[in-house]
């Protein structure tokens, strides 16, 4: 699907918002460039589906196994107090999940995460490269 930023590797919005970490068995892991929650990622299903009920049992089980694997890596790398998981898709209708590490006494602790109106936080190229390398090392990809 050429108009889907998760299916089209050259999609302008994808390059603007995300950095690809790598492929997992059923999904692709991306770092959000806006790191207002340090360690935040998106994990997108490798095939185009818009709703969870469209996934076969194998796809669903594999996707959520990838999510569990990434959440474990996130916990080990960033030691958040809690990880929030969000599946939306209004703006980008492709099964994908925002995985947001939350830290006590920091941004939005005790509330759902929301970017609108929040200060965006961008890292240096070196910091993004280290985050990519750290996730790759933890996930063996």
C-alpha cells in the first residue's frame, strides 16, 4: 500500500517521524524521533491490516510475542516504572502499537500519554544511533 507509511519505506511522513530499528518475526520496530518519553517506540505489523480481528491466529500471536519481546528490552534499557501500550490507527490505518515508557514524577505519570500540546524532545544523531544499536543488541536483530 503506497499510501501507508508502514508499508512504504520511502513514505515522507515515515522519514519525518520514525527511525527504523529493524525487523522482528511479525513486526518492524521504529523509534519515534520525538522522545518526550525516553525510549518510546512503535511496533508495526509487517503485513497490512487495519484491525486486530483481521489478523490470523498465527499473525496475532506472533505480533504480541514481538510486543512482549520489545517491552522486555525497553524495561532492561530504560528501566521505566511502567510501560503504556496504545493502539489507535485513526490517522494511520495500519496495525501498530505505541510503546511508551513512563517514569514516576515525569511527563504524564498517572495519565494516558498524549503528544498534542506537549513539548517535543529531539535527540542528537549520536543519541538516536546509540538507541538503535542498544535495541538491536537487546533484541538480537
